[in-house]
């Protein structure tokens, strides 16, 4: 039987409906959740991601502002802008769209965002909280992946989750979140020898290598749940994932499409984190 498709698009739409009602209630209590996005330079992909985030804010009633800065801005000037936003009480979430121009150190910029407004969940303090299983702003893509798995009640406890990719924004944190859910986690990466040996054991396979159709039916175990994080642009301009969807769906139990899978969930989780921040929760108290 072909796999059940987990539509991130549909789940994100459902969550946005719930968040819209929540934002309206907050508005009634005089709270207006606000996200500020900083976009440096003219990278077309970054521009399109920022546009998507702004649109999603509009749909849920979250106030949003995009600050567009020239790629010639100095690191110091950018840090000063961030500090002003840290001090501005009407701003609940700050997101600096990555990548940044080469002369600006990304980690320095991430470190400058107040952990209490770090709705991307990239600040080392929030990563530390995630690792210790303390309530915090979870990084949006891994948070979206876990939410998709849970939406289908896919068993995680004691199951073997294999991650292809070990980046700081996807691979490493999604493995940590699966570990927090009592899965047994294996990380694979570009230096892994005999990748299939690991992927064929996976009950849950997360593909985040950024290589089009890299995962095929030979990589997976019958009945595995396959989450495709990859976003790759093909020669015809269309987007595709890391997984050969048509072939793998015949063998998997669940599969996510690209587009319409993890991407929309990443944005939904950003909104969720912004609302969490606006509610003024102490992340340590949950
Ligand atoms: P990255 O380039 O930082 O990391 C890629 C990882 O894949 C690395 O850890 C590398 O070791 C591993 N890798 C590369 N080739 C491999 C191979 N042959 N075998 C095993 N491992 C290999 O990328 P990233 O930022 O983690 O993003 C990964 C993909 O996910 C990209 O396509 C990116 O566009 C996409 N992405 C999607 C979303 C979303 O919202 N859907 C969010 C972030 C990233």
C-alpha cells in the first residue's frame, strides 16, 4: 500500500487557523504579537522566504515588519540595529534571515539577539535549553518536523530515527528533539561510510542533505516514515526534495512532499514561537 502523505500545507493551515483565534484573544487583552525580520542584501531566495513569512503573519493577525538593509552594512551597524530591537518592548520576535554577506559573522549576529526574542531558536542559550529538555523556543524546522510526526501519532519512543545531515539548523536539532521523545538516534553526514547500512534500519528517516532525489527506495526499510527536508531547485525551475518521492512512497508508511511538506510547517512554527514570546511566558516555566 502506498504511503500516507503528511501534508505540511494542510497541517500548517489548520495551525494558522488556531493561531489566528489566539492572536485575536491576545489583541482583546491589549497584546499585539510582533515579529521583526531583518533582510540584508538582495539574495532572491532569502527575499522569497521573507515574503512568505510576512504573508503568514498577515494571515494570522501577527504584526510584522521587514527591515531591509544594504549588503554593504557593517557587522557593527547590524549589531546595533539588533540591540535596538532587543530594547523595544513592542517587538516580540527578531529573525535575521540567513545567509548573511561574507564580511558579517553569522554566529556573532545570532548571539546578539536576545534569547527571549530568538523565535528562530538559534541562540546558544535556547539550543542549550532544548538539549536539556527545558521549554524554550525550538528551532522552527525541527519543531515543524516533530509536529508533523505527532500529528499522525507516529510512534517515536524506542524507535530508530536516522538523520541524514548534521547542520546546526536542521540535522543536529531534529536529532535532539527525537532523542527528547525517547527515540534512538543515528546521525549520518557527508563523511558517513556505507550510508544505506544506517538508513535501511530507520523507522523514521529524516533527509536533510540538500541533494535532489538522493534518497531512493533502496535506502529505506519497508514501512518507514520518511520526512523530506530538502529544498532543491531543478533545471526547469521547480522545487524538489532530497527523496525520490514516487519510488519511496511505494515502500514507506508515511512520506512528506516537497513542496507542501516541511516548508510550510517551518513558517507555522515561527508564528507559534512569536505568539509564545508575546504571551510573555518565561521559557523556563513553559
Ligand atoms: P547544509 O548544507 O548546512 O547541511 C547538509 C548536510 O547534509 C551536512 O551536514 C552534510 O554533512 C550532509 N550531507 C551532504 N551530502 C551528504 C551525503 N552524500 N551523504 C550524507 N550526508 C550528506 O544544509 P541544511 O541547512 O541543513 O539544509 C538541508 C536541506 O534542507 C537543504 O536542501 C535546505 O534547502 C533544506 N532546508 C529546508 C527547510 C524547510 O523549511 N523545508 C529549512 C532549512 C533547510
